[in-house]
């Protein structure tokens, strides 16, 4: 793609990077075949290729974003399926992130939009605030249909039936390995996950210590910054990300780390990009170190000796989170591990398509999100599984709200198969009989 940025514009690192990305695009349109919003809406401007043209025009001409451009960029899920498909290696993620930052700085959104985005940015990254908001939403859920705004209805409907108690495993501490120490790793405990499902971090700690890891919960770590980063709120996202970098580097420079383990794939994609996000700051070197150490939990477990499990009469439908299969290009590890643990792993049709969660997308674009959820649930239920497994809390909440099949994190199943407790979510399945364990 030909671009016409001026030499003065190209002196700005973000513009220089976007120019590089734009010039790598050859207009082939392969991305349209795997773009969920294009499949649902059928509008070229709701495909990666269409959005690339809008972004190019906006950035080159330094114009104030118009409503049309903002609408189509806001509709992007950042599922990154286009990056898996693109034969030219177009790094769409960096381009759309720049566009969102530009829009945030230059577009005057309607008051209702600004209010919603402000509320989400001030609540979701903070576990205790999020817990209080969930409790309030749970009380208001019976009145969701009376809400005039679809986004407000979505926020109330999102409230889970069960809000777990605070886990003390999130406090700064070290969980020692059982037996010989094979790795020393830091676990990112996250933010929203700490309010929605504390079982995931607990299972991760049990599994990793059982496999020979000292697991460190670093003092000062928290939200990865993804939620605000994808809203274009760069100062906020970089502020929380910087805290993580400093917290983990204190461990690196102390007793050392072999990996930074992340069990929420949306966070993993962002942390692995810290090197790019901070490339022009005084944290550039440390951010690059953190990015290099960041690993999804499945990557770490693949390096360890997961015991071979006996064959089980349990069918697990595996949902591949977009941030894992497209953002991090981790496609086989979770399935390989589940099979090694003895589960029968099933894959749905169109496994490359997004479930519609995408961070805060299901709250800000609820109508499109619901269509994507319905498609995903239909393909998963068609497999008639006993359990659905996924590697991202957002996907779990999204899919779980549309099906009666129990949904758990992959690491919970691996923990269970190697001596840990049965995942609590299984007891809430519609066909669960406590006298007949699912794992046989």
C-alpha cells in the first residue's frame, strides 16, 4: 500500500510504525474471510482491509476522526484472526491500537459513550471495585429489561450468579515447589479474574508447584493494562503496565525468574507486547526483558513433566481464545496437554472465530457480541461435550452465559487430573450428579 506521510510526520515513532504496517498491506482481502465482524455485518468497512483504509486516511491527513470512522474501528474485536490469515505479515494489532489512541485524543465522543468508557476504565482493572460493581449488578439484574440502553442491559446481565470470596493466594508471597525446584516463576494474578473466578489462580499455583516450580506473587503487580490500552487510554494503560514491569524486574534482579506465567490469554498478548509499548521510554530495556519472560501457562507446563494420565470417559470441547491462538500463536499446547492428561479433546467448527467477549467488547458492542456468542455456543454444544475448556476468563464468562455445559479453565482440568480438587464449576452443570464424578 502506498502511503504519503511527510518526513515531519514520520519523526513520530507511532506514525513511523503505522506507516511501516500500512506499506506491508497488499490489499489481498484474505483477512475478510476470517474477520468475525465482516461475517456478521457484511460491510467492507467492518473488515480489517476496510479499517486499514479508514486508519490510513485519518492518520495521513491528521484529520479529526469522524463518526463513521470511529464506528467501524470501535466495532473491531481485536481478535487478530486477520494476523493469522495475512500472507504479508501485516501487524494489524499495532495499527489499530495506534488508531484507538489517536481517536481517544482527537474525537469528542457523545457523553453517554464517554461516561461508559470512564466507568469501565475505573472499575474493571481494580478487583475490589469490580467486586462491588458485580454485587450491585447482581441486585439490578432482574430489572435489566427495563434499561433503555443495550449496553446498560449487558452490564447487568453480565453479573454472575456466584461471586467468589477473596483469595489470599493473590497476596505477595512465594509458594515453594514440591520436591526438586525446576523453575522459579512469577504468576500474574490479574485484575478482573481475581473478582470473577479465584479458582483459576489457585489451580495454577497447585499445578505449577506440583510440577516443581517456585511460584512468586510479586509485590506490586496487578492489571496488565489491556482493558484501557484497547480503549486508547495510553496514559492509564502504561501506568498500570509500568507497575508490573517494576514489580517483576525486582524479582528478576533479586533471585531471578525463569518465566512470568500468565493464565489469562488476553493479558498474555498485552504483556508480551510491553517491549513495543515502552520502546521509546526509559523502561524500554526492562519492558523488553519482561516481554521475553512472559509465557502462557500452557507454554510453561509444556516445559515440565506433566504426568501421563489414564484415559478418561470425559469429552472436553476446547475453545481456542483469540488472544491465545491469534495474538500469541499458541494453537496446540492446551489441546496436547489435555490429551496427555487423559481427556478426549473435541474441537468445534470455525474454531478460529471469536466468541464475542474481547475484553469489554461484549459491554460496548452488545448486539454484535450476542450474535458471535450464539454462533460459538452452537458449535460447541454440537459436540455434546461433558465440559468446555478455555484459556481466558473473558471467553469463559461469555460462553458460560449462553450454555448449560460447565466451562472451566484448561489449567483447572490439568490440576484436577494430576491430584487437585474437582473444578467447582462442574458442580453447577445442569446434569451434574455429585454421586457420579465426571472424571473417571
